[in-house]
């Protein structure tokens, strides 16, 4: 099992979920533009001087803290983060935990110990109640698997390690069994469901994290993912990735590029072409101009980290400053009319790219 030290020093990287048009039920992207937050945007933009995260401004750090405070206030009594009707609790809780973890907060430690313990227990109890280890819907299952992988070895209670390991191994087996003949995944945990770039990116990042944690992921599984991305959905003319078949959307390109990088293909021409597609896309940082804004940048920031310092240095300040402006007065990045639980933790994770306290966000 990977140790806490190894988690903080070495690692892979993260991805989440993408969609083509009409986001699947796990999360739907709102169309409204959140309000600005002048009080944060007006904070000094001077870069941090500790030498470790020069791109993290005081304003960005404050925005992250306010986002975490929003999550604390909106955590459900059972420890989850979800819509008011309880939907998307597995994904919302997994993302919520990782939003705290990106700033170095883990269950049982520090001022957020109890908040994170409740969230951890929610996921573990739900998993232990599942007869198969599958926490419904491949999007949510992928996020849950990723969260368990990053939690493993990072909690204060020693007995949690075995509980997490058992459920992580079960979760990974669900994903491995569900891979389609072409190498991808779709909405349900069955190989006969087909595949799309959105689900494939999400669940493969979970596998990449689990493999780095020491869970067996066959090389054949990875090779089939590469084949799917390169031969089925990459568009040679544009450099982008399509949802199902060759095409190009920002969301699918960000997720597809990142997944391909995690497969070890970051230096190949087709993957570099996808990075160029993202960089050359007009108005990519404008919330009004693109749908699935948080999904696109959740993937894209990690892809730029893996692409190299030059790419990251150009990309991060732009999305950092855009997110600071988009934060709402209550500290969230939610549309009040469509309070999906993904946007706030995703924004925090994007802003926290310079921290890299957990392996999934490291280079």
C-alpha cells in the first residue's frame, strides 16, 4: 500500500466526468452565470512567495477557504454532500472530500477532522451495504473509487485502512468487469452497454489512481483504453476528441487528453494535438461561451500539469482569475436554481492545483 509520504511526494493525476450534450443525470451543467465576488477579486493579486506555489494568489487562497466554508455549512447530517432531494450523494461526497484533501485536510486531522470523518463514514457505510461494491452509475462509481484510493493510508484511524482497502478492491473489480470490448465504459456496470469518452475518462482516472496505490490493474486494460481513445474517438483533423466516435468538444477533448496522458502517452503526437486544440480554443475561459464549464477545466488543468510547466504556467492563471470572479457571495460556485453538488468542489480543486497535496494532482 502506498504510504502517506509517497502520496505527498509521488503520483499520478486526476480527471472527472465529461459530457457531450445533455449532461447525464449524475450532474447537469447549469447555463446561468454565477455572480461575481468583488470582495475576493479585490484582494491583492501578488503571488505567493514560498517558492512552492507561486501561482497561488492571496485572492485564490481566500476563495478556496470560502468555498470550503460553504461545504461545511451545507454538509448533510449523514455526512454527505448532495442535492436537497438527496440526489448525487456519492459523487458529491467524493468530490467534497477531495476538495478538502487538495488543501491538505484529511479525515481525523486538524480543524476539519469531524467534517471529513462524517463524509468518509458515509461512503464506507454505503459501500459496505452494497452486495457488489457498485455504488450506482458509472460516473458516481468512478468518483467514489478515486476518492477511496486517495483516502487510503491518509486517515487518522488505523482501522480505516483495511476497510478502505477492501472497498477499493471491490470498486476496482466492478470497473474492470464493466470495460467494453472496444476498451471504454458507459453509464452502467456492464461491458455490453457500449462506451463514451465522458464515462471512460472518469473511470479510467479512478483506475490510474488505484494502480498507483498498489491495486492490480492489468496492462491489457490500459492498452484497450488507449485503443479506444486513439482509434475510436480522436479526430485527426482537429486534434479533439468526440463523445461517441470521432469529433471534437472541449469537454471530451480535455477528458480524453488527460486519460491518454495517464495511459503513458503524453508525448505522442495525437495527445499533444489534443492539448493544442484546448489551447487554441477561443473563449475557453469565458463562462458564458462554453457549456460544462467546470467539467472542462477540471480535466484541463490536470492535462496542462502533465503537459509540462510551460503549458501549466499559461493556463492556470487564466482559470484561477476566472473562477475568483465567478464565485458567489455565499462562497459557492453553484447556480441557486440548479444546486448540483459538483461545481463548488470542482472549482476548489482547480484553484488548488499549485498545492498538489495528494498524488492525483501531482505531475
